[in-house]
C-alpha cells in the first residue's frame, strides 16, 4: 500500500506502542547498510551502537503505517513520527522520552538522510526542531568539580596518567575515540598543539594547548609513560600491561577520581568535553571559535551549549 495521507496517524493513537525492528527486506537491508556506513565513517561509538536501533524503530513505525518506500516520506511523516515518540514510554526509566533523547532520534534520522543522499541519490528532509535544553545538568561538571577531579589525581605513574587524561578530554575537549586513538607523536609540545588524526568523519584538526595542559602531558610522556612500556608502541595512553588503553579502562579511572573527589554525578569522558565547551562559552568565547576547538562541522552542534550556560555556574 502506498502512503498518501497521515491524518490518521498520531502519537496518542499509538501511545504505549514501541516499534522495534522492520520486517520488510528493503528496510532490513537499509538498517544493515546504515550501520556499516556509520562504522566506515568512524562516528562516535555511541552513534554506531544506538543509531541502527533508532533507525530500526523509525522504519518499523513506517511499516506499521503502510509506508514501504523511502520516497513516500514527507515532512508530515517526520512530524507524525516525533509525535509518536513524544508519547511513547521510555523503556528504561519509565515516563516519556526526554528532550535530549528526542534530539538523538532527530540526529539519527539526519544521518540516515545524509547516508541515503550519498549512497542512493535520494533522501528526505528532517528539519524538525526540539525546543528546550538538550543536555541534562548531570552531564556537565562545574568548574569546582573539575578542580576537585584534578586534586584527586595522585603523583605516581597512574596519577600522572589520570591528569593527562583530564588534559586531553577536558583541557583539549576531545571526543572519546579521538583521545583513545592518540599517539605520542600527536602531542606537539614544541608547537603547543595537539593533533587529532582520527576525528569524526575522518576530519583532522589541531587543538591548542595551554601551558598547564602542555605541562601535564609532558610530565606523563616523560616521567610516567616510560614505566608502562612493555613492547614498542606509539600509543599515548598505556595500561599497566603496556597496551593501548580502551574506553572502559579510562571510564573506570574517571569513576575512581569522581569517587575520591566526592562527585556523585552520572558523567563520563564525553561529559568532560561538554564541560569545557560550556565553560568556554561562560567565559565569553565566541561560538565560532568553540566550534573550531571542538571540531564541529556546523554551529548547530555547538549551539546546544547556550541552553545550559546559566545552569552550570
């Protein structure tokens, strides 16, 4: 059945219903191809993990409403879908989906729209906006909490490494995967720059280092990292076994610092990036400069921080 009208589709009519996976061969293929495309372009791990699931829900919802062709998707379709999302139950926490969660669904559909345009030459418009703040205050460290995290680091090998991790994720605002992929040669101490080789969508950039950030990284590289080396490796952050650190290990270190600092907040590595962006904005830095610092492709991604600058002082 080809879809022509959306007047019968509303979130309230489908309240409580959750569409998980598509069943038509073409939609199943698109979900798998989209997942492969996300991995190929090196998107954030969370996007690679959850993006296909969110797309699957959208495609399954389309099927439930008789929409079996991508070309049949209209602006009205997108509006009706987000009306459905606004009324459906949060499977994990109960209640309705948060504005931030709704925004991640929008972001997923925009990525899918881009994928279609680049791979098949056909796409659809996702111009819907969710008003209100996008990041929960719990995702942002205050300046006082950042200071406490630094004070919680020790002076031994692992303490110097902890401080270097804070330098990379807070001081330089790197994404989780960007920090994990750093090699020693990417820390350009003589130029006061950090080189991001494997940024989002394979984009490269240079990030300036303050004298404090530079000193923290230099201390780790010269005084701590040599004790962690077991075999020849270029990786910047090493485990006690001499292997490149993975995200889970870094998260565990951050959790230990939070506990020692007395910070009861559900915030991770990416929260350090959110925090420095918020603090820079609070300090009066222009959005365009913050955009360049973070490696955002558009100001739209950077503007989310304007919603929380008054809540984190």
